[in-house]
C-alpha cells in the first residue's frame, strides 16, 4: 500500500509542476484592451460591494456567459460530461472483486482504484479556480474530457494493475476539471432567478448516475467482462468531445495568474492526507498507525494551507467566501447532509448483499427507482427554489429524510423487499429537495468573481464530509456490531434456561454439538450485524435532524448578494 501512496504523491507533484510550467508559459500572453478594461470595472464594483481591497478579488475568466450560442446546447454538453464522469466513478465498485482475481492482488491494493481516484479529485478541486481563471473554458473542458477518455482507454486494455491504476488517475484528472467547470459555467450562463431549474437539471446527472452505476455494473459483470465498463463510457466521452468542439465557443482571458505553488503543495498534502485517512479508517479502523499519521499530517498541512490562502494576494482557494453568511451556512448544511446521505449508500448494500443474500444486480435494481424519482424531482425542486427559495424546500426535504432514515434503523432479516424499496424512494424524494437548492442558495450569495472559489470550496468540504461520514458510520456499525455480539454471548450460557431450552431443541434435530455451535455463531453474527447497521442509521438520523435545525436559519426568496458583479 505504501508503494501506491508514494506513487500518488509523486503523481500529484508531477501534475502540479506541469500546471506551473504551463502557467508560466502563458504569463506574458497579451490581454485584449477591451476585456482588460471591462474586468477592471467589474473588479472595482465587486470590491466596493465587499468593502475590501483589490486583492480580495482574484482574477477570473471573462465571457463565460457567452460560451455558446445556445444555452441548451451548452447545458447538454457539460451535463453529458458530468454524467459520464460520475457514472464511471460508480461503475467500478461492483467490479472490484473480479479485478482482484484478474490482476491477482489483495483487497487493500485493489481499493486504490477507488481511493486514488478520490485523492486526485481532492487535489484538483481546490486548484480548479486557478485553472478556470488561467485557461479558456472551452479548451479546459476539452482537456478534461480528453484526459477522461484517454484514461478510460488505458483502463479498458490494462494488462496489469499498475497500468490500470495509472488509467484511473488520468481519468480522475479529467473528471475533477469537468465537475468544477460545469458548476461555474452554469452560474455564469443563468441569472439568479433561473438558477434553480438550471442547477436542478444538473442534479439529474449528479444524482442519477451514482444510482444507475451499480445496477448497470452488476448486470455487465454478471454477463460479460468488467472491461466492458470502460468500453461503455469511452464512446460517450468521445461524443461529448465532439459536441464541445462544435457547440462551445472560445472565451477571452482577462489576466494571467500564476499558480501559488506553496499553497498547491499544502493543499495536495493536506486534503490528500485527510481524505486518505478517512478512507482507510472506514476500512481498517481509526486506531491504525497509517490512519492516525495521515489525518495528523493532513490536518497540519490544511492549517498551513488556510494560513497561506489568507495571507497571499491571489490564493488558489479564496477563504474569503466565508465572509458571506448564507454561503457559510449552506455549506455547513450541505456537509452534514452528505454525511447522512452516505448512510444509505454505504450501509444498504452491506445489508442487502452480505446479510440478505441479494446479488449486486438485485441490490442495484432496488435502489434504481429512488434514483429515477430523484432525477424527475431535481429540476422540479429547482423550479420551486426559483419561486420560494431554499428554506421551505430544505425543511420539507429534511423532515422526509429524518423520518425515512429513522425507519431504516428498524431493519430485520424479515423486512419485506417492497418496504425497503418504498422507504428508499421516499428518502430520495426528500433528498431531491436538498442538494442542489441548498448549494445554489449559497453560491447565489457570492459575487461573480468568487463563483469558482465558492464552488471549489463547497465541493471540497462536501467531499471531505462524505469521506468522514462514511468512515464514521462504518465505524459505528462495526463497533456496535461487536457490542451486540458480546451482549448475545453474555446471555448465551448454560445458566440461562431460555437458551438451554433452545439448545435442547436443536440437539433433537442436529446431533453434532459442533454444528449447533456454528449455527448459533452464525445467527449471532447475523443479528449483531443488522443491529449494528440499525445503530448507524440511528446516528445518521441524528445528523439529518441537525441539518433540519440549521435549515431554519436559511433565507427565503430574498437574494443575499448581487451575482452579476
């Protein structure tokens, strides 16, 4: 594992060095006089509204609102790119056991296909504002899709695990660029009063793909080779590259910012260490040396990164976005929701496949109707947001989420399939009112020149919260399962007449004491695991309830800051 961690660090530093070289080469590029004049005017207005110095407004890319002749074509292009990027991220999970056999590697090694992908995304998200300010949007999007397509091709033909991991990391570079650029473009091409529907439409790709992925992957892996997973996404990526080339227009650059290399290194080590630590904690526990060391190193470098971002003139990630109270509140609520959301995404597959014996395809099909409901509701929730704001949507959505998550804490081995299906559908119905409306509410509070920084900050913190939530809830499930197993063992003694009676009845049907012991052990482990999952859902209910309380402090229809500055 240490070999792949070292490879990740070297790979990240290489990517940062390449970006710095490209930035320096473009530093002396001429800037059109009209664009420069317009940008100076925009920054001056923005700074008067913020009441801050000129350095508070980092350079940005002008003309994103004119990136295409047709708004619908622009949205279709960037949504297709986002959909295939997210779909690819979820397709691989079901196929990991098959890849382990083909590449002859251990579980801890194959997991790096997921962990490495997440770490590269965690590194690129904070750097994305610099990339968006530095390079024309069309070229940046095409570069992201090209990275993604090349990575998919490498993965589809990879003869060894090392090449497979290389392809995944290249894919992650493309996906990180695509996702951040998508949000910034959507904020620029739609006015505040129409962003709800627009971001809700984006939510179709962001929420539907993760649910379709396991179902599609389960069917493909069950009937064909796992390599077909990459053959599925590759043509979609190529089609999107063609559409981007035809439908997106070049936009002008207004400045030539240089990469804050020290800040980028602090960010890489900080976010990489924290995300890696949380990921390993979910798999191996919090007491492992590599988990503790990774989190401590990550936390130290995140403190250095925060200090650096607050003291340099043009930071790669501007922490001044937290001066806007609505953005801060919406980001906190979004992080708490993400922690609760991952309860069902992580715990339900464990319950369905490991305990109830469903195949990956059956488990995916159970989750699919909820994803369809969420896809249908996402733009509808956005339309409602444009009219009444995020507050009532968040309250109603979180009430539904709290109730359904609480109901998930009552699972048994006999819980009907239809009951789980309906619970999940209603939970996704509630969740459809939360993600994009709350995030859009926060971003609407920012001036235009901080859109890329606000998007990057919100997505970075949500990703950290998702990793933390996953590790935390898995830890709760594991520890409580052990607690319940020990409780059962304490009462399963010869001094307990009820237990002695059960053993006597079993001996009439099963003459072997060893077979009876194995049977009782299996029942105890099964019941303990279910109760541990129920306890984790109970904690997730508490997180959802905390988000519900915070949602009462959100604003209604009133907008909190001009977004055209």
